[in-house]
């Protein structure tokens, strides 16, 4: 009787299985304060009705959706209006007869305006038309994601570029012919599943130098001759 039950359990284990894809993008995400974050848990299963659960950074299991965080029908975790408190490691988790499978997701939230203590880099003073080179000297080992936050919280990913700014393959940011609009905060943020590191710089762009005033004096040379008598 016990042998028969064991065979039935073995058949159940082999016939019912599920796993979470470990590769792919999205396991390390950085978002701006106030935005929305989506974490996609890609599950492969023998049965379509596999329940996806999410473990929050405080190690609690999300039981029900609320006005802040929800789980969609396909198991995606959606966090609305994120704050700095939402930073941390989330785990997607599934349970089957064969056991438990879970995958971590690192979420880092950057505040819109950095506090003075956050500026751990350098202060650069440039003239209009100068070029700016900012290396991303962070200590994170082999980061899964490296990006730059430019003034007005514009985001640049590696090898991405704008009209006059570009992120090189090594993470260095190059801005050509700076203008007054390029002044502000520059933050390089590197993150992986194990941690986050950021370096923040301040860039000032001086206004045009006043044109030197050239004083022109008009000299009147008068040639007078005595009238002939």
C-alpha cells in the first residue's frame, strides 16, 4: 500500500512541474521616485493554473493587491508611485509538489532631487562650449545595470546618446559643447542583485564672458592756415 502511494506521488511530481526563467532583462531595475515599476515573473509550467506569489523586501508575502501594489493575472508585480522605501530585493515564488522555485529582483528608487549629502563626487565649473567628461567610478562588481541621470532627471543607458551627450562602453559620460541647460546634477548609478552604488557630481556652466568695451575717441584735426593777404 505504501509502495503504491509512493509511485503515485512520483508520477504526480513528474507530470506536474513549474519553473521560473532565470535569464532575461528586468531582474535589476532602477526607477525615479513617483514612477511605476513592473516586475515580470516569467513562469514555465505543465499546468496553466500555477499561482505566483511575491515576497517583499521585508520578507513578507503579498497576500492581496492594494492601491499601492498589485499582482496581475499573469503574475506580474506592479508598484505604483514608488518611493525610496520601495527599494530592495523582491522575490517571485512558485510552489509545486516537486518543491519551491524563486527568483530575486533588485529595485532601486532614485529621489528626484538629491540631498547635499548625496553628492559624493566632484564639482565641475565649465565655460559655455566646453566638453564635459564624467567617468562612472563605482565599486559595484560587474553591475547588471549602469545608467546616468542627467539634469531634469533625463536617463541615459550605456551606448545611448542624445543630441550632444553620450554614454561610452565603459560607462563614461561625455557631453560636448555644454550650454547653461547642461548645468545641474549628474548621477551614475550601478546596481546588481547584490547591491547598489552611486556617484553624484555637480556641474556649473558659467555665463558668457562680457564683451570688452572698446572706447573709440574721435579726434578732430584742424588744419588752419592764415589767409593770404
